[in-house]
C-alpha cells in the first residue's frame, strides 16, 4: 500500500531553511525525495540527518541549467530569500527565478509532473491594499534593489500561468509570507534571525527605521503544512494562494517580544530603514482556508521559543559561531 501511494518528489532548494523542513516531512511520509541544491545559501548540514535514509537523495545542481530526472511532483523552492542574500548577486537572483522556473516547468512538462512554485508576498511590493488578497496586482518598484527578487518571482508566476494555459500543466503557486523557525541562516540578515542572535549574545537589537513597519510571521511547521496541502489539493487551483500567518506585529514590538522571551538585557538600537522596505504586510488567507482547509496554529511566542532554543544550541556549538551581521552567500 505504501509503495502505491509514495511518490518521487523533487525539491529544489531542498538544503535551505524551508526546503530542508519540507524534505524531512516528505521523507517521513514515505516519499522518495530528490533534493537538488547548489548550496548558494543552503547547506548540507541542513539535511545531514536525512542522508542515511534510503528514500532521500542529495544532488548538487544549479537550476539555471537543465535537469533531466523522472519525478511525479516538483516543489520549486530554489532561490535566495533574504534581502542581503538576494541582493548580493542580483543578476544571479533573477536568473535563478526565471531560468530556474523555465527549466523546472520544462521538466514538469516532459514527465507530466505537478509543480508547486514558491512565490512570495514580495510580489505585492509596498502594498496599497491591506491585508493583501491574491487578486491585488501589487505595487513593486521594478528598478530598485529589491526588484531582482520581486520581479524575478513575478516572472516565475507568469511562466507558471502561461505553461498552464499553453500546455495544460498542473501548477500551483504559493505566495509565502515571512516565515521563521529552526534552521534559518544565522547571518541571513532577516529580522527574526538578527533579533534572536542579538538577544542571545547580548548585542543591541537593530530596529530599522522607527520600527513601526509591520510584518506577519508564520512558524515553519505551519508553512510546510500549507505547502503540502496546496500540492496535494485535488480541487483545481486557478491561481496563487497566500500562505502565511495573519497575526500582524510591528518590528519594534517584535524586538521587545524577543528580548522578553530570551530574558535578555540587550538594548534596542535604531538604524536606517533600507530602500523600498514595505511599510505593512499581512496576508489574507481566506483562499487557503477555503481551498485547503488550512490555517496556521503556532502562536508567535511559542514559535519564537522554539527558535530561540534552536539558536541557543547553535551558538553553543563551537563550530557555528554565528554573529548577527551581513554575510555573503557561500559561493
Ligand atoms: P534559503 O536561502 O534558506 O533556501 C533557498 C535554497 O535555494 C538554498 O538552499 C540555496 O542554496 C538554494 N539555491 C539558490 N539558488 C539556487 C540555484 N540557482 N540552484 C539550486 N539551488 C539554489 O531560503 P528559504 O527561506 O528556505 O526560501 C525558500 C523559498 O521560499 C525561496 O524560493 C523563497 O523565495 C521562498 N520564500 C521564503 C520566505 C521566507 O520567509 N523564508 C518568504 C517568501 C518566499
Ligand atoms: N528542461 C529540463 N528538463 C527536462 C525538460 C526540459 O531542464 O526534462 C528544460 C530545458 O532547458 C528547456 C526548458 O526546460 O529549454 C523548457 O522546456 P520546454 O519543453 O518548455 O521548451 P523547449 O525549450 O524545450 O522548447
Ligand atoms: N528589520 C529590522 N532589523 C533587522 C532586520 C530587519 O528592523 O535587523 C526590518 C526590515 O527593515 C523589515 C522587517 O524587519 O522592515 C522584515 O525584514 P526581513 O529582512 O526579515 O524581511 P522582508 O523585508 O523581506 O519582509
């Protein structure tokens, strides 16, 4: 019975933060998982615990080049996701989103696989509609420093919809909102990893701008559950689906919460707001609720507690020695 229901599943970007959690969950369900990654921001360490599993295979490959494998499903997650990582080599970021999507869609087309594209709330840019619903077209600066990521992901969505219309393919688009949890890169510059490392090491928490800008943070386990439901959904999915936690919080309140949960003496320091930083972001998840019967369950303090525990262990590890400052990707 297990053999009849288990699938061959390709996860691109599988050695990254989200990808490694996804691989773990798929392997636990008995699927045969091929993890493809060029280790640009991800690491073998994130999937080291899966390497001995007969249902897991790790391949070093860059998705901007063609890939010929036989699979039933493709989760296309490959792409640097944090602003400092995707701005480090913006041309490569756009290539990864666009050429990567073309190659994975071409592969899916040849082998008749279902494909889920990891898109992002960044397609809404500095949104003029709040909360953001999937039918909002967005407010993106096409020539700013975030555009390589925002426009790359928008083009990947276009390609998904055109492969669907032109070739009748089965594609799903997940618009992922800010997600956090264990295995975030300690130096990715994202707000949760920065604040957590800063609070645990006694450094000042760096709040950009006046800290009034808001985000909604989804715990990684909830997010992965949403992605897997979207992939398995048998009701036709005609367009993108927001996956995120609608609980909205300002960055200043986030800093205060992290300090309290970590029982830290760290002060708060204000720093300049980066260019094109969206002022508010919050998902409408009505479509995910209706289509997937999905809703996130993990409250922010519980998820942050688990994240703090994981980073504490990482900091105790003599080999990790993380510091909260900008870091280039591994290549
Ligand atoms: P991550 O940087 O931890 O993981 C991305 C993975 O892709 C890394 O392992 C990296 O090495 C790999 N990769 C990058 N370029 C590649 C290439 N050309 N070929 C093969 N592999 C490549 O980021 P993440 O947070 O795990 O994000 C995963 C996906 O989810 C991304 O597509 C991202 O845009 C999307 N997303 C994430 C968030 C979030 O909050 N984490 C929010 C919105 C969207
Ligand atoms: N491709 C791939 N693996 C496959 C099939 C296709 O990587 O198994 C890539 C290949 O680079 C191709 C792209 O996907 O150029 C788009 O494929 P499609 O069939 O849509 O168009 P083609 O370019 O082959 O006409
Ligand atoms: N931010 C902050 N301090 C930090 C890192 C980020 O105040 O040390 C802010 C950042 O300006 C943005 C929010 O936190 O307003 C979320 O930033 P992140 O890079 O995590 O994600 P994104 O901007 O892509 O939502």
